[in-house]
């Protein structure tokens, strides 16, 4: 089974969290049902939705997301598809789903804020949207989130990583 996903309009936070863990997850806030089904089928992606009517389509793999909290949704997906051993954190752009590649500081220096350039030396750039990532304070929060997902059975708080 593929570990590629497509998420419907109501699951944007879940899509970003899956990307954070390194899972190829398509998401647009204007996908319509027909597009979701077609893409899921053609690209062998697991369709994630709270709309159980997708379960009627036998040409796709559908997983019904049953909770409103994105962290509980993530735990449901990770546990259902047994994904804990497949995490590749920080390998996919949270914004566009592109792959992240290491980039030399001097190649992106002109894009960095003064303090970022002064205090950080390791950078990654999305091959698609060219967004720059580095190990700032958000990096530690994301690792705490990963630890929470893999070790704790309770639902953690909604993460504050969506302003990156």
C-alpha cells in the first residue's frame, strides 16, 4: 500500500502534519470530490476525509478521519497505517509538498533575515516553492511534537507550527 495521501478541504492542518513527518500529502483548499477521487485513484493515494460518502467508491483507498483535533487525526492515521517506523521528518515542504534539499548558506543569504543569517548555518530549500527552512525554535517544537506522537497515548495540544 502506498503511503501517499490526499486530504480534503477540511484537513489542511493534518496535511501539514503528515508532511512534517515526511509523507507525500496533496492538499488544496479547493479540491472538489471528483478531483479527490480521480487523483486518489490515478496516483494511488489514500484519500483522507471526514466525509464517509467516499467509502462507497471501491476504486480508491479511503480512510475516514473521525475527529476535529488535527493531532488526534494524525495519531489515527499513523496508527491505522502503522507509520511510526516510516517517519522522515523535515524532508517535505509544509507549504507545497515539495522535497527539501540542503542548501549552502551563502546561496540563500540574501533571502534571510539578519538574525537568522547571524545565528544559523544549516538550511534546506524546497525544490518547488523555494521556501527556506532552518533549525530555529520551530525545529525544537516539531521534535517535541514527533516525540509526543510516538510516545504518548494522550492527545497533545494543537501545535503552533502553522505560522512558519
